[in-house]
């Protein structure tokens, strides 16, 4: 009897603790005193940000925001708050894509190769990144389906995705590439012209497949045999899936634009090393560009003329411009610092901040949820020690949907932020637990 009473008491305490956690999640959080950069609208000195249930409920000047009762308050005096960063092109999660059996693998899904509990995601959090587009590799003309992830806590890929159904839903875009990466011995193309021809033929096959589906008018006995490799292409042709196109040289950029014009798909150009040459053509096509900046240019021959003036050139031409890490080409932890190189090379500070946030959100069609600090959007934000592009500024905290996911004051988090490669091979996790 005594044992049963102890068990009941323990169970009661467990219920109280769990309900307390739920109440804590529902409790409003108020962040006072910081300079807030909402991205949409002017910066707010002595601002207030209110979040509850994972959403922003209010943002504005201290004298214009009503503070909810029973709120937990955080003094952010001297800090800078801005939206969580959006990385439009990354390879975090230890994922892999297509193999050497073909040059085009549209049926490959990177979600099938990602480790959702990989410590590499902590690089993103340490760098202030809260939304990331994880890609398969670029060694193929079409290396597979990407996935848009939120850096919330979770143990499965479903815990991290924006989509509700990872089996039947559209959870990302499609990775394409041209240039030298996919030019290898057969079955890969050996020339640029052949690369375009092979990609074009796959889209033509998808058009024919889609026509057969439409002709069947929903009758099962009339439907063509299912083609998993063509289904995502049909989604692209219908505007339901975005093409993320790895391209560097001026001529390769123009080829990507021609394919977009021919088949009418939604296109985001990635890397565009020679964007400074093609800015007007990109603007005329109405296509956005996600670019990378480097402090030590070099490597592949097709990127030899990469310039950190690309941001300024695209801004001048009126192109929607975002940035990405291509992690591990550049380190997610240094994302903001790398974008400062574009500012140094002539891009405006305002457009560079947009390029870290709302511009990338628009390219992923997630700007209704992330990319700016506005009422109703996800409570994804970062706390900086100073102005965004100062070499002295540190990312002190990263919050995702109202939950603190990174804190520089936490020794384990700090180790991921400042440590070398041993921070990502499991040794820290092993010693911490």
C-alpha cells in the first residue's frame, strides 16, 4: 500500500511537471530594450518583441507595445535583435544524393539521406541560421529533391520540415546544375551542349507523361504506368516545385535562363560566380539569385572570376538577391561575416541584411512565415552583441519558434560555436553525456 502511494505521488509530480512545461511554453516572452531590425520597416531603437506559442504577437517601440500579463521578461539592453537567418543552399545533415548510374536523378530525395540528429546542424544554430535549404550534391545535372528545414529540436526529419507530409508532400525544391561539375564520362555528359540537351529531354518526357495523366481524366484503367522519376518534374512544370540551379559561368547562367524560358518553371540561380557579367540578363528574366561570398577565392576553374561585387551588381540591376553558405564550402558559423564581404565590395547594408533574411525566404516561398519580425510570423530571431556586420559582433542567442536553441553563455553551445572539427565528430556530445 505504501509502495502504491509512493507511485501515485511520483505520477502526480510527473503530471505537474509536464503541465508546468506546457504552461511555460504558453507563457508570453517579452524581449525589451534591444535595437530591433525587423527587416520590413525601419530599425526600432529601444524595441520590444513579444512571442507566444511559437509566434510573434507584437513588435514595436517600447511605448507602443502592450506587455501581456504574466509575461517572462528578458532585458536585451545594448543588444540587437533581427530575424533568424535563411540559408538557401546548404549540405548540412551528412546527406547524400544521386550516384554514378545516371546524370539525372529527379526521384532522389535528400530527406532519405539526412541524419536529423546530426551535430552539423549546430553549426547553423551557432551562425544564427534558423531556416535552411538542404541540397543533394551538384555532381549531377539533376541531383534530386531538396528539403527546407527549420532548426527546431527534433529526432526525425518530419520534426524539422516545413511540410506536414514528408511521404506525399512537396517539402523542397529540385537541385539542378550545369558547368564542369556534371561533365564526366558516360552516362554523364561530356560537353555543355550535351548537358542542356539531356536536361531538356527529361522535361520533354515529363510533359508527355503529364499529358497522358490529363488524358486519363482520373480513370485508373487509363492512367499511364507510374514514373517516380517524372512525377517531381511534373510538379516543376505545374509551378509546385522550385528549381534551384547551380551555375557559375556567364554562358552557363544564360543556359539556365533559356531552359527556364523554354519550360516556364520557377527558377532560383545559385552561386552565379559571374553574376557581375550577367546581372542585366538575370534582371530581364525576372529571376532571383542566391550568391556566395568568399574570403579566399579559388578552386574550380569555372569560378575563377567569382567576385564579391556580385551583390552590388545584382542590387544595381534590381535582382532579388540572397546569400548562402554551401556548407561545408563556407562555414555556417561565419554566414553573417561572409555577407559582410559583399557590403565591403559595394552592396548596401540594407540589401545585405535582406539577403540574409527575407530575400532567401521569398526564394523558398516561405516568406509568409520567416524572414522578418512581424506579427503572426514564426518567432525565429537572433540576439547579437552589436551591429550585424561588425567584426566584433557575436551571435549570442538563436531562437526558433520561441525556443532558445543556441546560447553562447552555455559552455557546450560555445564549444560548437568556437571549436574546430572535433566539435562535430561527436566527441563533445560523448563527454557531455
